[in-house]
C-alpha cells in the first residue's frame, strides 16, 4: 500500500496532487492519501483513495516543512506504506526532502513515470527539463515527487473513508514555518491557474514596457509572466518568473514576447498546450518550440493585437 501527500487550497485538492495520485496508481496496491491542515477534511471528500487521512493540529494553520515531514513519516510508519508519493510543488518537495533525511532513504524528485518492482524503475526530469533520466530506486521505503504537469491527473472521485487524526509535533518541528504572507494584487488571475499567460523577456526593455504585456493579458483574461532576465533587472517580482527557478505552468496558450527561449525558461512553460512567440529574431531558440510565431517588434505587435481585440469588443 502506498501513501500520497495531497496538497489542497480553498477546500479542494490541487491539480498537481491529483497528478501525483495518478502516478502513484501506477505503483499498484491500495492508495492512502494524506491531507494536512485547515481545509483538509473538506478537500478529502474529493480525493479518490482507499483512505484519506486528515492531520489536524492548531500549529498547522501555516506551512511548517518539518511538521509536514514528521506527519508524513509517522503516518507512513503507522499504515506500513511501501512508497510515499508527493507532488513536485515547492512545499511538498521541501517536506519530502526533510522526510527523506528523517527516514534515511533516497528521494527521487520530479518523476514522470514509474514501473513497480524492487527496485522501482522510474523516469524523471533532470537538468531543468532538458534531460529525461531512466533510473532504478533502491530503497527500503520509496520516496518520490511527481514533475508538475507531466502526468494526467486522476479523475474525480471520493475516498473509501476519511480518518482524522491529531499528530504529535515536537517544538523542533515548528522551528521553520511561514511567518508572513504577501498577497498578490487583487483581482488578477494567478499564474498557476491562468489559461492564458502573456510573458515578457529582456526584449520588453523596461518595467514600464510591461504595460503592453499587462494590457494584452487583461484583455485575454490571463496572467503576466516573465523571464529571469526580467526579474534580475528588477522589472517584475520573482513570483512572476517562469522557468526552472520560477513557476512551472501549463496554460492553454503561452505568449512569449521578447523571450529568447533558454532551456531554463522553457523548463517552466513546456507544459503549455500552445506557444506563440513574438520576437524580432527569427533564429531565436524559442522559435523551435513555438507553435506560432510573429517575427517583429513586440512594442508594435502587442498594441496591434490589443487594438484588434478591443475592436472585436473584448
Ligand atoms: C541555473 C539557472 C537557472 C535559470 N532559471 C531561469 C528561469 O527560471 N527562468 C528564466 O527565464 N531564465 C532562467 N535562467 C536564465 C536563462 O538562461 C536566460 O538567461 C534567460 O531566460 C534569458 O531571458 P530572456 O529570454 O528574457 O533574455 P534574452 O536571452 O536576452 O532574450 C531576449 C530576446 O528578446 C528579443 N527581443 C529584443 N528586443 C525585442 C523586441 N523589441 N521585440 C521582440 N523581441 C525582442 C531578442 O531577439 C531575444 O530573443 C536560468 C539560468 C541558470 C544558469
């Protein structure tokens, strides 16, 4: 039997957690799910697992990675899980790395496929998405995270049962925890959920140049993203960055404007269903991954698209 760490937000399991459940199904055996903190009991109702375990504790109102690791390890031990699977989100990866240290087991991060057995055979994403590694996991208890948006999620369902418990947490488990949150600007669509993302790179030229990107994103009901060259220049916050060291997203369409298409950038947007590149350079690497391209100056192309959308009543 295997245990899946299921993250949740607003009372529902996150998409990447449903993807982790799908990959864990490939290991065979019963699936147990673990949901931690406030809202877990509500989210558990939509999780297709034999048992959904919900950990509730006053200290779990905020993210505390060591507490999560303690809960994961404690529950895995109690139910005798042979593998622990988690989404490759930042929080779950943080907690799983700490769980691996506690258990003295290896952690296979960013898996995209598994074949059960001893050892488990797996495929995982390496080097920012530029390499797929075939590996064997030799472990007493297998710990895996699942590359975001690389596996189709499980369909809707409900658990066989829901079991709520209060974990025992030591003071040391709560030393690292979230102390403050900076809310994104009101009203916008989040980068993670947006169906359309309009992204700007160094070619935008300045922070002010993002007005044209913001306008198009707003007309399309989308979100704004950017490259690391942009965050390094201080034109946009790091929360907007797409790529290996930024957000990994999977919108319906990704509109990359003035972005060259470095592998570290593509690592964050290759889950997009379609990519439209706007670039002055027809030889830019982004052209080799783009489904559509406009070769031209984004400062002319974007206002023209926005004007056309307005004319059509958007
Ligand atoms: C360990 C590591 C991690 C990294 N992580 C990330 C990451 O998470 N995300 C990320 O983005 N990068 C990341 N990078 C950096 C990455 O290698 C590139 O340096 C970066 O993506 C380049 O950003 P850019 O495409 O905006 O800029 P550039 O490469 O400078 O490209 C600018 C593009 O704009 C075009 N252009 C210029 N003017 C115009 C115009 N007026 N209209 C239209 N097009 C125009 C140019 O032709 C060019 O193609 C990482 C690097 C390392 C080493």
